[in-house]
């Protein structure tokens, strides 16, 4: 049974003592508000659905976000960690002063619409909402914050943006390869050619160690991928020859097992070869500013499909986990399909 006490500040304090439950108290401006809260709370206790919300009411979103970035984010890949710290800044500016309990689906929808109105892409907003949602899922399942609902769960998410369909034209490829092959560091040309031949991600190529490349069996064994799965990538004859040159690089310093190595840092440790500044300069000089390095992976996957490999075979090489994602990266040239149709009709 609840009791109600008038305080010296002319407010009303409701006190609930019920066997099997912790003693609860809350202060309200009017006695009616105190009685309504006590009635709802006791009813939830009777029905066995009461959740103690004290923690979520006292913890601000900014405090919860700090905890998330300190405990959860470090368990993710370095690239994801960097991205989440950037996303967190936008979430903090909007939600920071609210308590976790005060953030509703309606408020999240306002945030979504605000970001879209600012010109942010659908995919950017989806990434921000995903982080917000995972923070709440963590607070509910692991932190015991007394939340019953994830406010992101019931709002409409922006539709995924259309996948890029940038293909590398044959003349473009010739110009690009000529440019990177004439660069003073031969590793740049090797990296670009490997991306086109194998469809490996930029990070997968740059993190390669010598023991992962098997020239005899013509495979590369990837141990740490974006999807956290290992996979074995078969090599074309052209890719095998490029790797043969890379592994036999006469400039390789002793004690370095990176296939593509950079200059020593201040700590005298060699890390992977960073080429993006040079890559951007070459693209600009060729008039290909709209070409992303990831488009080379896109090109490689599309060529595998054009060569007649099945979706399952292509996925085993590229590492795509779903056929839906694979098809977003695959865009076939219409002229190549016409030629194939002609062969079928012949």
C-alpha cells in the first residue's frame, strides 16, 4: 500500500512498500500525480511487469554514450571505432542532455528528419540510428538500465541508398594502370592490379602478410576480414604474377612481413603502405575523381559474374555473406550480355 507525504517544499512524496519488491519513492508537484504514479506502479508489480526505471531516469544519454564508447566500441575493428566516434558527436549534440528514459520514438524520428533535412544521405542516417539502437540494446540487456523499449525499434528507417554502379571502362583501366605503374613506388601499381584481379578490399590487401600468399597453390588466405570470417581467395594468372613481384620486392627491409610496407614511423615500426594521397592525385590528373578505390572491388566482382561464375562461387571469392549484398555490388555491362545472348542464339 502506498503512502503520501507532503514535503516542506509543498510537493508530494509517494512511498511504496510491497513485499518482494524494493521500496520505491518519487516526488511530484501534486498529490493526484503521486497517487496516479503509485497506482500504475503497484498494478505493474501485481502483474509482474514492473521494471525499475531509476537508472535510466538518472543517466543522461551523454553519460551512457561515454560508457558505450569506452566499453563496447573498443571491441570492434579499428575502422569501425573511428566511424563510431564520429557518429557519436552528432548523436551527443542532439540527445546529450536527455535522460535515457526520456528519449522516445517520436524524438528519434525528429532526429532522423532533421539529419535528412540537413542533406545527409540515407545511409549516413541509417548508420547513426544503428549506433543509437545498439546503445539502447546494450543498456537493456547488459547494463540493467530498466528500459523496456528501444526507441529506435519502432520508427521508419530511411531506405538504403542505391548501390554504386561505377564500372571501370576499358580505356580508363588502361590509363589508370599506365599511371600507377609509372609511379616511383611499384607497390602502388601492384595494389591496384590485385584489387581489379581479386576483388579484395583495400584493408585486406594492405594488411597482407607474407605467409598468407601461397604462390604454389595460387591462393591468398585472408585471416581477418570485414565480416570477421576467414576466406581463401583464388588467384588468376595475372594476380599470381603480380604477387610474385610483390613478394620478391628487392626493397623489402629485413624483419618486415607485410607484403605492402610503408616507411618507419616515429617509433621506428613499419606499418602498411599508405597510398591514398597518391591515389587521389593520380585520379585527378586522369579526370577520374569519381572513381573510388572500392569501385575496383565492384569491378572485379562484376567481371567474375560476367565470366560465368555462379553467385555462390563469386560470394566465396568476394566474401559477401548474402546474395542481396552481392547483387548490389554487381553491375553487368549490357554490351557483354548482348554478346552472350548472341552465342546462345547461334
